[in-house]
């Protein structure tokens, strides 16, 4: 029955898809700009590509940092639904994107070793046999719409449009892929996601199929539908300040790369007017992405994000003829190329509620991120009022990252308040802000040549059984440019309450304590001091926690997916009886200078606090 269905499917495609017979007999013309673009996306032949191809021969795949060998079914083919060694659906989804297929093709093309060609054909043949398109919406590992889009655009079409594809693929596999492509288009057209980066990727995939096969009778419908959905989602997803509504640096990148791919392919195919409609919003969103770069070359770890080489991407986009933005190049190169951006060193994005404070654009400049805005449309973390700080080529106070998407205590830690630089009240975080906003966040912001000042308020839930109403916290961050930060946390409450202020350090930091001073002590490097200026009446209980997994999780950092490392968290805890103000002085000592010796003048700090309205400390 399965074989009969496959044969009927191929006959239907041959009848309904003009020109497919010619494609099945001959490789597409390499001079076609769309086909040439796909061929150009094949991986370069190097040791990494060969290693990936050799692993694929044995059914071994490293996906999102997790390595596993896929079990085989009775017929010898892979179990494409396998969730990997950690039983994680992400592994199965990534497996079905088939990013190893181009590596197998390139390995055969460069070596002419028959084992690569055999594996290429066997794996594709078995997948096509085992995975016919379902007749209804599917969230399966093989037919979730996101995987459908990425498989056809990033794995199949680059191979099909390569000059040597007809020699590499057996006729039944070649024809099977061509027969499956309109079924992929059908799934993307009718069974796509409703919104977000998934929808954007899926609509780019649908439009790409239409542009790659313009003679198909449904190509115009596919393209028109994809463009309407994409333009609408671009308007919905990007705030006026350029932030993508998920408020994740990683998914800002994912979204922009998909939209940029769509615009580039539209231009290549001669649909310049359609491409032009995307440009203003895209340029604004790339501008946000560029202006949130740290001097170390990556953006904030807000919501679900990882440490990426964002600077390299910005350099590429800045040089594109569509934009020609030397100011982005200046930011991404730490001032070594391009043109100095006009205006303030500090950026504030009012819809995202994100402040990016800086002392300059060079690699040794100071910088900070302060999150005061909405929660994010998806991939959310409890990071309201979180503050990250770095400088002199180092990261000091950090967001903990994302780790993975598996439900459980580890996911709770990395997404929850205990993984962020925030204040907890009786063990709880402030109430979450709205997922998205229609107007700028309610934030005090003051940006001057010599200083920045930002303040935002959040609330904790009340306790009806104890007769307590909501507790309000206002965090004010003052940055005297290139000198120090003052952080003032004011809590309006009726006690008693347990307070805990958390400060997470980068794993490279050797963290020590001297009284109410917590500091890093890395010889030969810049170091940071964090001093609690006004201890409560009951004093501070200060713990330095690193790599704890019981009785609760604390002191971890995740630079990339499925990767976590121990990192020190400084926990300041106490009991308060009523309204409380906590003040933190933070400064960076340059290499070779003692942290205590570099401490800002206390008289000047006290004067500054008085000018801010917080009294003489």
C-alpha cells in the first residue's frame, strides 16, 4: 500500500507540475540565479564537513551539542522519530531537518567515494518511504511545519540544484524528492504556525519553493500567500524601536535571517517591488540588533538566547548593498572600521524597555544591559529588572542563558528569577509584565553625555492570608560614564519579609568576599567590585554559591544550548520589617589595579545619591 501510494504521488506530480520531468532527467541550469544561490549554500569542503559526513555514515549526529547514534528499524533504515540520548523532542526535530544531507553530497562530490553516495541515497530513500505527508496538521518530528521548511530549503534544494545532483542521486530518489517538494509546499500553505519566528521561517520556505519552481501551477498562489503572511507578521513582530517581540537576541537573529533570505531571493527572482516592501522594517530591526551588541561581539542573553558571534553577522549585513551602513560596521568592529555612529553612546529602546549603557565603542569599553520592558511574546524568562555588566574586555554580571527546553527543574532555574540579577521577596519574583505592549514601557530614562539614569517599577503578589497587599519594587540604575554604577532597590512593603538579592558572575570570574564587598580577583585582568552600601538592621547573610544542584539549583551559566557550567552567584539575604532601600555600588578596576584601591570616592558617591533623592549614605 505504501509503495502504491508513493507511485500514485509521483504520477500526480508529473501530471500536475509542468516541467518536473525535465528536472528529473537533468540537473537544473546552474545559470539560474535562484538555483545558483542554493548551490552556493552548500558547506565548504573541510575537516568539519568530512567529519559530519563520516558520522552520518554510521548514523551518528551531533545536534545542538548532543551526540547520538540513531537506532535502525528492521529494514535497516533510521528511526527518524528518535529523540536522542536525552529523550528530547528537539533532537528528533533537528534530525529531520537533515542538515547532514548536504555534507554527504559534498563529501561524495569532492572524493568520489561511493560510500557517501550510497548513504546519501539510502537515507533519503528510506525517509521518503517512511514519512508520507500526513492528511492533517502534524506536530511530529518529520512533519512539523518548521522542519518542513528547513528541510526543503536548507537540505534538499541545495543538493537538487547543485550541478552534480543528477550524478549523485539515484533516479528514484531524485524523482522522489521532486515529488515530495509540492507536498512540503502544501503542508506549509495549509498547516503552518500561527505567528512568531516559526511562521516567518515557514512562509520563507513556501515562498522559496515558489521562486525555485515558478512553472508549477500553484507557484503564484504559494508566493502570494507567503508574501501576505510574511508582510503581516513582519508588521506584528517588530516593534517601532526595531525589537522583535520575543525579546530574545537569538530569535531576533533567527527572524531577521529568514526575512533577509526572503528579501534577497525576491530580488534575485526579479520581484524587486515585493522585496522593497520589507526593507524599512528590516533595516530598523537590524539597527536594533547592531546597537545591542556588547564590545565582546554578542548581544544580551535575554529570554532564550545563547552567546553568538553577532558581530560577524552584523559586519556582513552592514556591507550588503541593500543597506550600506558603515555605522553598524563601526559598532561590530569595535571602532576599527566604518563610521562612528551619531548621537549618544547609550541606547534606550522604549518598546523593548531595554537600556544599553556604554562608555565607548572599543573592545575595552564598559557596558551594561538593564531590562525594564515586557516579558516577550515567547521564549520568556523571569528577568524583569535584571542588570548585566561588563567592561575592559570581560563579562562580570551576567544573565544565566537558556540551557535547554526540557520541562523540569533545570528549565525552571534557567528561565526563572533565581537565574537572574534580581530581588526575590519571600522566595518569589515580581509579577510578570505583559507579554507585549502597544506603547513604550513606563520607564524613567535620562541619557546625558556624562551619565545615564534609568528606573522602572515592578510589583510582588500580596498575601491575602497574612493580610498583606502587593509589594512594589523600584530599581534605579545610575551610570557615571566610565566610572561606576549605582543601583538602588526600593521596596514598599509591610513586614516581615525575607529578601534575597542575587548577583550572578560569569564563570571566568574568581569571586571572593570581604565583608559587604563581593569582588572578582583574576590576576592580570580587569576586576569588578560590588559593595552593599546600606546594610539592613539585621545585616546581610552573604553566600557565594557555585554549581549547586541540591537542595535547590543555583550557580550555573549556559553559554549555548545543552551546555551548562558552574558560575558563582552572590546571594545577599535578610529579613525586613517594612519599607526598605538597598543600594549597590559597582565599579571596574583596570588590569593591575586592586579592586579596593579603585573604589570610587565615597564622598562623591554619597553626594550623587543625595542628588538622586536617596539621602546621604
